[in-house]
């Protein structure tokens, strides 16, 4: 809108008010006062806008004005809390996760390959298509709303099979997931029997891939041209037409989008922890240890530590940890990555002292009471558990032979190296 157009509109508004006031038979001085006030109001709006508005500027200025108002700000904070509460009711149970996994390669994503496809592949080609009609989070279709007992921190570049294996490892009280990943590829019913025997099939997990409504976020675009890990084809986008909400999408609360479902993980962790002393974070470490290079993952790790949330690391195997240990000593938050560059900028903007943060990250990972402490302290006490552990899995195996085959393979390779028996 130009300055001239603004003046014309101001003049017309004044005339309109004058006609209205004249129609209700008010005195001449009241008429003049009404016209003057109208012109003054229009002029103020013109000054606030700089005389014209570009696309989106008016909405932004109104939001800025509103944020100054205490009642409006309180209303926005209330809406933020409502969204956090809504997200905190989107858990998926361990059994529900296995139910989903059994559909892969069949009714969902027929070409699924557990040894190659990543979580990103599965979100794009299974979760988003499965929820397109309802345009909601998958967790809500899998028995929700459910309050989660755990929040899972993981990398979307991780193999999806390993993510599921890490979650099930928690449900069956295991620290590593090598065996569970193998069983997922061969006979899921072994794991279902284990969950039934332990009574943990109903344990619920908050996993962003399932708990965030992908149709309100990433489904409509593929800015990086991500491809299927097997076929090499670029992932298709979704045409659900649900409005997308990212971190800068108005309305905002303290500069963050109220409607966005991807910027509230820290508040949601705090809410769930406050209501459940047993609530914990599951750190699903991928075989490439890429989790420790992903910006959102690292932010979640540090946030959970600062809020004194219980943290349980689930890893492929101890030999892999020993091999990757040295590479993790050079981790720096400045080198972290994310699918959206603006996410990295957002996270870095919230860290006032990067050096202090990096020191805290190293302490969180390597300290005696840190995330990996249980893995560096495997001793004779752990070996004493082998017999009971083997019996537990053998009962779930129920004569199928999967578990014994795994231990047999380990016996030939692992014992030759002097490794501790795999307690998966």
C-alpha cells in the first residue's frame, strides 16, 4: 500500500464515520471530533506500518503489539501450555510399535528392508501415507491418546529397525539391541512373547516419528531431496494440504510458534517428568553414533540431564562402543547438523556459551556417572547374569532356535576376543 493510497483510505474512512454520526443526528462539534479521531487513528496505523505493508508484515506487527499486552501474552502462554499438554498424550506402546513393524514389507512400504531403510525412509513412505486420511500423528491412530512412560531420543538417519530394537530393549530390560534387531528380521513373535512374559507390552514411548503430526510439519516438502535408501528414488511429498507449522509460524510465544509441534520437546519432558517420577529418556544410539552429531538430539540430551531426568542408553553392542569411543571426544555443538539449517541456528542461539556447553556435553557422555558409564564398567558382576539372561530369552524363544543360534555365533567370535557375553 503506497502513502497516497493510505491517505485516500484515511479520507474515505473519515467521511464514512461522518455520515454515520450525521445519521444519528449529533451536533456539529461532535461530528467534527468523530472525523478527527478517525483520521488520527488511521494516521497512527499508517505510522506503525511505515506507510505500507508487505505480505505478512501487518500480521507480524499486530502480533508484536499484542505481545506487549499482558492479557494477550498470558493467553498465548496458555495456548502454548495446551499444545505441550496435547503432545504429552501421544505415546505409542511397545506392543503398538511391534504391530506397526509387522506391517512393514506388507501393507505398509512393501519394499521395506530392515538392514537398509532409515527412520526417515519409514516416516516418508509408511507413517505419512498411513496417516494421510486422518492427517494426525500415528500414535493417535494406534490407541491414543496415551501418556508416555519414556521419551526416545534418536536420529532419523538411524536404521528404523535399530530404533525399534532400542525401544524394545528398554521394554525387556536390556542394554544393547543387537539380538533384538536380528529377531525383528526373523520372528517378531519372540519379542511379543517376551513382552507378555514381562508384562511390559503396554509401556508407552514418545517417539517423534510417531508422536508428532507429520502433516502439520514436514510432509509437504523435501527441500534436501532425500532419497529412498534402497531404490534411490526421491521421497514424494504429501498433498494433504493441512497448514504447516514451523518454529517461526505465527502466532508466537517468546519468539516461538505456538502451533508448531517440533519446538516443545524440552517443555514436554519437564511436564511428563513432573507428573511421573519414573519417567525417563531412552537414548537410542545408532551404529554410526550419528545421534551425537544431530543438533536436536544433543539439545534433548543436555536438557534431560539439566532437569535430572533418568537417562538410559541403548546401544548395538559393547565392541562397537569401544571402536567409536575416540571419535566422540571431539564433539562440538558448533558442528552439529539438522535437516533444516534454521533448526541449527535456533538451537545455537539458545546456547550463550558454546565452550561451556561442549564441556558439559563431554562430561555428560564420559563422566563416571555419565551416559556411557554402564558400558565402560562391564565386569564380573555382568558375566554372572549371563545364565539368567539366556534362560529369559530361551523361554521367549520357545523352541524356535533364534536365541541359541545367536549365542552360538557369539560363542565362536566373541569368546575368542574375550568379550563379555551379549546382554542384549
